[in-house]
C-alpha cells in the first residue's frame, strides 16, 4: 500500500503542475496564433516540429535509462546505479551529436524545395530550424538527469521545473507580441534558450542531491552493462525514431500538398490533445518506476496488474475531457481562438478516436520495457510508422482530401495497439481474454454511455456557455456513475472507497 500511496502522492504533485501549466499553455497558444498569424504559426509547426519530435524522443530515451536505474533500485544495488549513470551520460552525448548532425544534413534537403513555405519567409524558417537543432543537444543531454529523478520518483522537482518552463514560454509569447523584429525568429531562439535552461537546472539539482550522479566514467564503467544498455537504447531509439520520423514526415507531406494553413490546424490539434493527455501522462510518469521495480523484485503479476490499471486509468482520464470537447468542438474552438484554421474541427474530432485507441495499451510499453524484451515491439512498430508515411504520400498524390491525414493515423494506431498487445501477451504473460474482459468491454460501454448522455443538452439548447455547462455537467455525472459501476473491478472499487474515506477523514481533521 505504501507504493500505491507514493504513486498517488507523486501523481498529485504532477497534477498540481499540470493544472497551472494547462492554463498557461492554452493561453500561450492563443497569444502566439494572434501575434504570429496563421502562416507563421504553421511555419513554426512544420519547421520547428523538431520540438514535438524531440519531445517523443526525449521521453522514450529517458524511459530507457530510467528502466535500468529503477531495476537496479529494485535489486538494491547502489554501485550499479553509478555505473548506469555514467554510461547514460556518455551514450546520450553521442546520440545528441549524431542526431544534431543528421538534422543539419536533413535541413539542406528540406529548404531545397521539399517544404512549401512562402519565399519571403524561407530565411526566417531556416534560422528557426537551426535553433531547434541547438535545442536538440540540450534536450538529449537532459535525459540522464531526468531518468535519475524518475527512478527516485521525485515528481515535486519535475513539477517546479515544468511550471517554470511554462512561465518562460508565456513570457516568450508576450515578448513576441510586443517586438518589432521578426516574431518567428525571436520565438524560435527563445524556445532554444529555454531548453538549455531546463538542462542546466536538472544537471545542477541532481548532482547536488543524488550520490550516483558522479561523472567519472574511468572509475564507474562496465563493458557488459554498456553493451546491454546500448542494445536496449538502440532498439528503443529505432522504435521512437521511426515514430518521430513518421510524425514529422507526415507534417511535411501535409505541408507539401496543402500549405502552412493545414500545419496550423494540425499544430492546434496536437496542442489540445497534448493538454488533455497531461493527466494520463502524469499518472504514467508516476507509475513507471513502480512497474520496473516490481519486475526487478521478480513480481510479474504485479507488473501485469499495474499495466492494466495504468492503461485503464489513462483511457478514462482522457475520456473525461474528450467527450465534451468532441460534442462542442466548433463552439469551443471559435471562443478560444480569434481565427480557426480550416479543417481544425475535423482534425481534432478524428484525432480523439486515435488517442482513445492508443490509450488502451498505454502502460503496456512500460511493462514490456521492464521485462527487457523490446526488440519485437519496436521493430514491428517501426514498420507500421514508415508504412503510414508512405501511405499518406500515395493517398494525397491521388487527390484525396486532408481529413485522410487523421484517418490513416487511426488505422495506424489500431495496428500499433494490436502489436503492443501481442508483445504484452508474449513477453509478460497477459491473457487475451483478461484484456478484453477488463479493458475493451468495460471501457467501450462506459464511453458509449457517457457520450449518449452528454449529447442530450446538445440536442435541446443552442450553442452557448449554458449548453457547454450542461454538456459538462451531464458528462461528469454519467462519468462518475458509469466508471464506478462498469469500468472498475472489485479491487479497484475497494481501493477507491478506502482512499475516499481516508481523504474525507484528513479533510475533517484539517478543517475541523
């Protein structure tokens, strides 16, 4: 129970950070779209898409390093932690240089006719791209320090850094609004500077707080462990890089066929989905070290149970926000943004279905990684990612409309879900019947029930704040009833009851 309480505590720290950064991020996007304009905002999303790309790479690489650190902690081996840290720093420095060189070379091809950017903005776009290359090095070198924080489950410091980063980005948005210089270049340069500040803050803090953060590779080194970590990181990098290339490449294809306006629509869609996923991503970050430590202790059933519960909670957290948004998308976007780019409503609604599919197996990757057998899942997912990119190019060459961009994404997400599920069965011993019984059947019934009930105000009232309020109210009420009665198993219900009673007693003690 202490490990569960630790997960809850860490999750609450990250939720507090998320509540603050959610408002800041959404407001920052509004300011940027208004000050940069649709064209420049679209340019940043296609050229500066390296930020999103590196975000996925950063998370995956941090997860790979954190896996070894958490596993060693589960074994209780403090000397091994120092070796892992030193190997991690050397590996990520090498990866940072390699990725930076690759991006510089790729940039020459992008600006030689591949990207569809207005001629008068080519120079600015090129500067922004190189700012992002600099940001790459900082992002990669942050990974070992973030992995240490993850392994020690220090989510409080993550929260502090995350809030500070969001405030810096908000300050950048205000700077862009009031500068008379090239707004796009100023924004790109500031974002690169923020990446370096985050890296420095992580490095200084971890070296001061944790004993294993001693950089002395001549003293703390193990060739066998180096080979094991390199192999693991290599397969992890292949899987992540293929998804990264697919995501960034699909944005380039979208830009090539339809211009920067569609990139703006895709960027806004990604921004909204990223904020709605913040709750589930936060929970996943807090849960991952516990799953890996359980595997290090040889507790495989706990690994499976945590992976199922984590995926279920991720799905339900996303559902809570996505259903009201799915119903009221045009009205919400119209009120939030001064100008809504074409196709944004369609992109956002369809992308919700893609994310829901992905959430069904969202914690399975952590469990497979904890076991260590990641070659199969990453090789198959790499093939799917590249196939998705090729299919998009073919479909748009045939003159298909832009919404196929998200439709192909939904198909890719379904195939990816099947691959992860297959590997979870093979590597961890999950029973297929258990997955369908505990996940698919329960969650489909909950999702459908909430949607139908939340749709009632939409049919009775005209578009307004009142209708939005009733939609959220109906959705929330249905959510509480259906999640408790259908989604949770008996063990989860008992835990929810016990935690609610404990929280009530603590509140009574505090407030009298």
